[in-house]
C-alpha cells in the first residue's frame, strides 16, 4: 500500500505505522542523546559553552564537572585568544563608524576582570570555575595586582583612544580595591581612562546588572553618549542605558547575575 504524509490521514493503521517509522529514521540524533554522553563530552561541552555565551543558558551555577577538561583545553589552546581577536575586530569595525563629536562625551565602557585583565592564573588553580566562587581567595588574588592584560583588549583599548573615544571603566570590584586595580592596569599597559567606577558602599548587595545599569544611567544623565560596551558577563551589558553596540567577550568559567 502506498502511503505518504498526506494519504496517511485517510489510510488505515498500517499506514500510520509506516509513517512513524519514516519520521523516526529522519530524525538526526544529537551526540549524547542516547545516553552515551561521556563519549560525546567534548561535543556536549562545546554546545554548553555556546549556550552560555549566547545567554541561552540563563543563570548557571558552576561549570559542569564533565566539562572541566574541555574548558581547560579552550583556555590553554588557541581558540580563546582567537575568539577574543575576532570580537575585537568586529568592535573596532563598529567603532570606526561612530562620528566622534570632540566634546569628550563619546564613551566606550569596559569591564575589567576577564575583559581588560585576565585572571586565568587564579581560575586555573581553582578548577576553571568548577569550584563555587570564593570571594575571599579571589580578593587575595586581586590585591596582588598581577593579572595580565589580554593582548587583544589592549590593542582595542589603545585603538579606541586614538579614535577619540572617552574610556570609562565600570567594574564590580569594590572601591577599597581602587589602588590595586589602578596599579595593575597601568603595569600591563592601560592608561588614560576618564573614570574608573567601582562599587561604593551604596552599591553593596546589588546585582551586577542593577549596579551597572544604574552607573550607565548616571553617565547618560551627565550627557555622555555610550556608543560601545565590552564585558565578559551579560550583566555588564544588559538592562537599560545600554550601549549602541555591546560586545560580549568569552567567559565559560562563571556567571555573575
Ligand atoms: Mg568581568
């Protein structure tokens, strides 16, 4: 008996059985969907990383233990640096289209940690984000002031200055870390920022999203135009008073709400 999707609506039980078989054989199975996830860990972890970077994963807690090796290879291989360079190239291409007014109000905002500075040395010693975030040990790392710059970020930072942008740094670090942070930034080559905004006493307890959107709103109230914003967290970029273009740099190690 001939049977296709249209005819199956009117033919007998045997036809439906044939159609069901045909549909089953047309479905592409995802790696690991048959329970053999350990064999497909790399593929799954790449998909997980994409979901995180696009914010499809939403809020997440710690890096899945099955993905630690995959994320370690990502950071220690060429892909992480390459991803950064591509994003920077797109950001600079956009920046070159912005008409700079010359009044000092044309702003580009940068986050600091995992955006201008890399703390991979810290995270390498703490399971690449598979351990719950420990603010005490991270702050002990911060005060050492030894975080290297991302080469791509430094290139972008200097290019934006040359184009005439006013650079504003907006970080979740606390105000009492100002001197260590400034010294670290200068030591690795950053200079000439207009402002460095850190969490003050009134910002404690606020989500990063709320703290940062409030600070961006203040800048707009002061007449600044926020053309670009670069951060490794969606909380650096979302909310209101958003930049004309936001550029998310990769970070599959932690999620900050
Ligand atoms: Mg950051």
